[in-house]
C-alpha cells in the first residue's frame, strides 16, 4: 500500500491494538502474574490476604479478590 504520508499509520496501529486487546479480554479475561525473583523476597497467601516481604521493615499486605489463586 502506497501512502503519501503516515498520518493514518498511528490511527491504524491504535485501532489494531484496541481490537486485539478487546478480543483477548473477552476470550481469556484479565490475568496478572507476579514473579518474585531474588534473595530475601517472599509472598505468603493466608486466605485472601497476600503478605509480601520485600525488604522493608514491615510486611506489605494486600487483599485479593475471590477469583485469584
């Protein structure tokens, strides 16, 4: 395809990315994976509360929704 200028190239890329993200969201849903790498870092799940030990003077607690495992 021959274009005189690339004024529509960014719009084309945006539209393609939004459509791809919408299809992925409908087919597989939202997921987030956490990979903790290093010495001294730890995460413990106690029921629906995740306790992160990340090198601070205190653990950081986070409440997780029911669907997370």
